[in-house]
C-alpha cells in the first residue's frame, strides 16, 4: 500500500466492554488515515498490551458507472459528421457483371426524409464500399421516382471528405466520375440533398468499379459534346492483336460515348463489340467514324449486344461511337 499501517492496541480484558469502544477506535483510525493524526496518535499511545488491530489507509480509487446510450440518432450534430451513421453505414456490395468483364456494379435504394432547407446533410445516408488500391470507380445518385435534388460526397475510411458533387448527372442528379482509389480499405459515399432544396424523396445510389479495364470519364454528358471530347483508349498488344476494353454508361437523355482508337494500319481488321450487365434494358449500337468524322460502319442492334467487323482501307486516326436506342 506504500505506507506503514497505523497500529492500535486494544486489551483483551477490555474487549468485552462493548462494541462502542471498537467503533470509536475505528472512527479515530479512519480520521488518522486521512490526515487527522492527532486523535489517532493519542489513542495509539494508551498502554493496552492486548490484541492488535491493524488499520491501513485506502488507495484512492475512481468508481466508474455506465448505462446504455440513447438512440444513435440523438447523437448527431447538425452540419457536422454524423459519426453514428458512418459506423452503421449500409454495405453496398459490388458484383462483377458480366462475369469476367472487369466491371462490378453496386446499386441500392434509399430515402431522405425529412429535409431541412439550408442543410445538405440533414438525415444524410452513408453507404460503405470495400475497395482496393487502383480500383477506378464512378458513383451516381439517381432520382427516377422523386423530385429530390441530391448531393453526393465520397469519404475516406475516417469519414473525411475527398470529393463531392451536386449536378453533373442527368438533370439535377449528382455524380462523381472516374476516381482512382489510392489505398485499400473502407470508403464511404454519403448522400444528402442540395442545401437550398427542402424536398425529400427516394434515391438510388449506383457504383461502377473497374479492374484491369478502362472506364469512361463523362461528367455532364461531356462525351456527347463532339469528337473533341472523345476518350482515348489504350490498346494493349496481345500476340498479333491489339485490344482494349472500356466500361461506360449511357445516361438518360441525348447521351453517347465516343472513344478514340488511334491510328490504324491499312488492311487491319477491326472488330468492335458490346456486352451489357444482366439487368440492363438498353439496346446498343456501334458507329465507326474516321478522323474526318465520316461514318464508315454502322450497326444498330435491337438486342442486348452489338458487333461490327470492319477492314481498314487506309492508315488514319479512327473513332468509335456508341449510341443507345431504347426499345
């Protein structure tokens, strides 16, 4: 205990005088152990050659008590990090579709209600993503059945914001296009509403992740603005062939994705094809144009795939454009 205990002597012949004497000695001993030494020393000096009772001062201790916390929602700080929402975020699994394609897709459904005007993150929802370093993702928040104006943030594993968006998707929908993940771990997407909009509503988070293949960059329909916004593809040599695979999305409205194939040699044979996720309702088409923007081959398909086989007549820079026609 660190200190020598105080010793008090009580004669055995006087123990039978009753418990009051013992109680008195105990009270004086406790006083002495907390600094009131005068009375304790006086009692200890009495010549009682009988039994000895040892008193030790108590160590200082901190008594901790606890109870179950109230509902997590009551811990949210407005306009601050809703840490409880981050820790209880809904996991959004990403499933490769088509299998073996390198494209994985995750979709969900949510609703933000109530809505507070002037507060982007009132009643915001958190969705968890498990990603690897080098993954490329695109995230969108779609509102096909509501008038909610969504706001979107991509946060790292600590909840710190990395990037955000309000309106680069269709209409007033939010999207983040072509973000390369710098570290393996947990990432979050946070869905809120545009600050000046008091309208609640349903929404659908949509995540596309690519590995080993390329992905389009298409904020605000930039690919549909003309050939000068086309995305350059990297063709890798595989034996006597050159190949490239790219994942993209055709958004609602007058959207199209345009890709630059680069310089092709005369007499090369070009084969272009599309594959769609299992739940896609789009009917794709492929159009091949030369560097003069002249269409050299067109295939409009009414099924879930499109393909075109074309023999290059001369060495020029070529572009491939994909258009979507609704059934």
